[in-house]
C-alpha cells in the first residue's frame, strides 16, 4: 500500500507507474483504493462508477475498470456534504459528520472487494487517501491505516519534496501515528524532486536515522505527467501555446469528469485555457466548453457570480461557439428543476437560456458506456453517460448524437450552441478530428490511447530508474 504524507503527493501516479512496472515483469496486477473522494469518475464494465485514477491504474494493468478497484467513492456535492457510492452504486448523501459515523460500517464492503481482487491477482497495489498523519480521523478509518491493519497490508510512505519540509513530513508522520500502525510501514520514498537528487543525500539519511525505516529511493519530477488524466481539477495542466483554436473551459466549483478535456490539450492545433474564478472570458475565445458538474444548480449560481453567464452570451452574439457536456448541457437550457431536492433544497434555477431545453432532476442515475454517431459530422464514437436528470425541449429536434437509435443532446438552430450528456467523446480520435475539422482545424495524427499507454510505459521506466522496485515489491505478502 502506498500512503502519503499528505494529499496530492503523487500517490495515484506512483501506483499507476508501479502497476505498469509489475505488469512488465509478467505479474497479474490490480489497483485498489479503499476510499476515494473525487468528482472525476469512470464508468466500469460492471455498470458502476469508480474514481478516474483507479481507471487509469486499471489501464496500466491491462484491465477494464471494475467497481472492486474503488469500493467507496465520495462525490462532494457541497462544502459539507458528499454522495456516497459503495461498490459502484449510490448509497446515500451525507454531511461530513454523518460520514464519520457511517464509514466503519463500510469496512466489510471494502474488504470484500479487496479480497476478490486479491484472489485473482498476483499482486494488488493499494493507494491510500490523504495522510495517516491525520490522526483525528483514525477512529473508524477505512482509507489508510484502518484498512492496512484490517488487511494486514504492508505500507510504503511517500513524501512530496516539491512542497517543502519533506523531512518533517516523514519523521512527523511516524511521531504522531499509533506505534502499531507505524509497525506496518516498511519504508519511505521521496517523490517529485527537481534538480540533482544527490543533493538530498544528507536529508535522506536523516530520515532513515530518525525513523529507522529504509528508503526506497528519490523520484525526480516526471515531466510527462500532464499527458495522463488528472484526478484533481487543481492538477489540470495545459501546454503553453500562443496560437491555435482557442478553447476555454469554465473551471466550475464542482467540476466533474474534467478529463474530457485531456485529449484536446494534446492537440497541436488547440490552445486550451482553464478559466478560473474571477477571470473574464478572453476576447479571442473561439469555443467555450462548460464541463460536467456534481451540482448543476450550485454551479449555475457560481457561473453567474463570476459574470460568466453574460460573458458566454456575449461570446455567442459575436459568433462564438459553446459546447455543454452533461451538467454543462443542463446549464445551457432555460431551467434546471429539482422538485425532489436531489442536489439540495427543492426548487428550480434559471439556466443560461442558450438552448431551448428544460432539465428535471430525478433519483434515477444513468451509468453506461455507449456507441454514438455525431449528427453534424456523421462520425461514430464511443463515450459514456454518468448523470441524473432528463433534458427535453424544442432544440432536441436537432440532436447532438444518435445512441442506440435514439436522439441524444441538442443543438441550437444556428449551430453555435450544443449540449450532450456524453463524456469521453474527445478520447475517440476519429470524433476529435471530425469535431475540430468543423472549426477548420486539422487534428494531429496521434492516438490518444497510444499516447497514454506510452506515457505509462515511460512512467514505469522512470520509477525503475530511481526506485528499488525489486525491494519494494518484495514487501508484498
């Protein structure tokens, strides 16, 4: 199990790289994360949802994503409450204090999924969440040491030197955790070093001296990490380009499934900008993308608070284009009605009014992969749906796509505003090129899947070069 000295120390990337390294050694490998908190979810082959990081790790293992790989997924809907997904299905929505009481009851489901993976794999690589040093969360823990103790799983502690204070991160973790938890830690590694790693030799030795733990190595910064799907919206990286089709994505407060954008970021003819709170829409924007959201009505209020609603309307009046995906599609309509209070207090919220459709929220959640045909271009593609709510209205007479013989999405009469519930469309190379061609852009010849696969290979080689992977894998039992 790879645990971290804090959140966002690179655990997901380390596990993905180690998964690929172990596969290259001829092992059957599966990833596992007992509890994840993310609105960036993937639809699984068994009809559920898991965190996007575990879907990437499954790809590194050569496996299809499965709900057992992430049995507890928390999807934040507000600052104090999250939807709880257990083994791929929504269980309930709770506030943080309520979840503290609920989580011990989820350990059986966590161990059930873990043992199934373990029974059919040579090796299971487990990713922790946050940090075991958050000892105030230790009672009832299922994400870090609570799981490790229950599963008798050895732990490697990862520290992030890029954020500073890594010696204190590692030594301090040992100082505050229960000695019985500390006994499960086999050693540590240092991640994200910039420059000459030998400059940290003395610090590395100090950690070994103070903790008595062995070190497994120092991992330099992996420059191609941006080519892999990010799980946290804070990690979205876009290449710096001065020209190309300027696509601007609104970074919503509850942005979800934002890895939809990753393939566009890698297109040489595209300049992708993530628009942050407080920033106006750039005057040279060609296309605005409003992405998915875990709280459509909440993010509608957020969009209006930023003044982006007026910016987007002015953009369309100037001849610009807008694409709304999932929650973004719902926002483009006239009204989002939530009579049952699915996303919060019951009521209706006025949309942006750029598509003549109306959305009604319901308890029914659609989770499925699809084969679709993009109606304007005739290009077939694969994608997936993960949403609640149904949208209907006059603009549905011009569908964005056809799925299993049925119309999907909507396009305004002038063709400049479109909405769709389909995620993952840009990962399909043929669709991406056809969609860009509609804006006069010639897409590159690279395959997105091939790029991700090659980057995972490079990540595995990177870890092999800088970690004692033999010794690390030998810790497994």
